[in-house]
């Protein structure tokens, strides 16, 4: 290697090491740059951690992390795109702001909750806190899986008729 090329090779090696160190942690939720990163579903800037959600990158790094400004955006994205069920989904606990696994979260929906895309969905780590936030005894906290599955009212009616 010529002396003139040595500094370029060293610089390239340093950049490669730095980029490797910046890899997203595939064992947990991604880091979101609030006020800069955009939602994978609607394209809006993600600005409030209380409502942000994420689908973790794949273990092999082939699938990037997907981030959302609203839990409703993550649900809509999953209904429209095939997402590997082994990928972890994350939401923020509304009470603490901490990331929690969406599958173990208790979610509530209310028209009185102003979320970025008007889904009205917020998540809690504890069922009791979600129930208190509902303030409506007729409703109950739902799981993420329940929200992905359409209610019976939206399923096609049976073709058999009763006489």
C-alpha cells in the first residue's frame, strides 16, 4: 500500500468500526429521535413518547426496526403488511413512559384521548391502571392481539338463514 493511500484506509476502518457500534439493539425496542424520526405508516414526525410504538428489527438484521407515532399506526401497518410474528412489538406505558412489550400491555381506546393520529389508544403495563384510566365500567382494557382481530360484528355474516 502506498503511503498516500494509508490515511484513507485508516479512515475507512475507523468509519466501519463506528458504524458497527451504532447498530440498533435487536433484542429490544429501537431508539427514537423524537422530533426527527418519522412514522413508518403515516410519515408524520414522531414527537411524543407516550404514544410511540415500534416493531423491533429482525434478529438477523435483515428487517429494520419500524417506528410509529401512534399505536393505531402500528396496528394499521400490521393489518396491511405481512410482519413476521416473531418480531417483538413495543408500546410505551402511558403511566411511566417506559417501553413495554405490546403483547403483554393493556390497551384502552377513548375518543377523549388526543393521540397523534386520533386513534385514542394508550397502553399500560398494569390492567388496574388501564381500568382506572377508562373510567367506564362498560368497557375493559384490551390486548394487542384483540385489537388486531376484528370484532364479531365486522366478520362476514353467515350465508345460512334461519326460518
